[in-house]
């Protein structure tokens, strides 16, 4: 799975240029034009890296950086990309939580080199799958829904992880049983799977008026739906 980078920049030309180079380097790219939009995008998609302008409308880059570090601590890296070129600006950026600091104007190839260097140092902390505000961190055993931690049983966690690794794929009850109970007699476990899914749905759904993320496919099994 590709790692995701959020570009927070109000200058459209710079934002699009950075996006083109990041996508060429193999990253998935999200965009935000101000600090408030960046907060919404972050909570929904939980990117691994943020490229952050400092002089932003609505919420400054410095304020957004502090907010991100409160939300995610060491799980996201930040590269500040700013026209603020004074030594004290760079020092302050690093002190408030940036992992790197580049000044404008910049060379796009140099930016990508900095991105790759930061990801080599911090990428091991960014192993997660995120779909529409639902985030699972398999190495940490954590699940977040719009930044609120969910408390799942071992079987619920493993079931959700398998679903999120296989979005939009119909999974039979037999496959799900094999994932949860690989060394157990399978003849009486269909209802157990159904019970796990019912409990899991109750924990990962916050709006009963919207379609469930885990849909029943009649006669075939279940599917984790991601548009």
C-alpha cells in the first residue's frame, strides 16, 4: 500500500507542482488550501507525512503543526515548506515539531529527496490502513474512528484488519472463519462469525442513517465497502 502525503498550501500552482512530483515518486497525495481544511483532511485520512506552508489562511501553519503533534505525536512527519527563510524561523519550525524545513523558492527534486529521507527515518511508525476516518494500526493493535480510539476484542480486531486489507472484495464466511479460527472445527462457526460482525458494526458505525461499511452479500458472505 502506498504511503499518503498531505500537501497544505494556499498557492495552487505550488500545491499542484508538489503533488505532481510526489505522485511521480509513488505517493498518494491529498491537498488542503488552509489550516482548517487540513484538520478535516487529517482526521479523515491520517496521512504519514505533511508538507506544510506556514503562512496559511484561517489557521497558521505553526498552529496546525502544534495541533497535529497533539493528535498524533510521532505517528506523522512534517516538512515545513515556507517563504520564511530567517534562521530563527527555521529553528522555531523545528522546535514546534517539524521534522525538516525547506525554504521557497525550492527545487522539486530536492523536496522529494527530503521527503524520502524523512520517510526512511520515520516510516516504520506509519504502518496503518485508513478509509474514511476509520484507521487501523496493526503493529500497535489500535483502531481509531475520527481520532477516537475504539476498543475491540482480538477477534473483532483481526476481522476488521482482514476486511480493510481487502476492500470491496466479497469474503465468504469460510474465509473469515479460516482467518479467525485456523485450527478449529469449522462446522459450528457460521453464527459465531455473524455475531462478531454484528458487534463490530456497532462499534465502527456512528451514523445509523448511512450504509454500513460491512455489507452482507446474500448467499456469498460479507464485503467491506470503500468508494
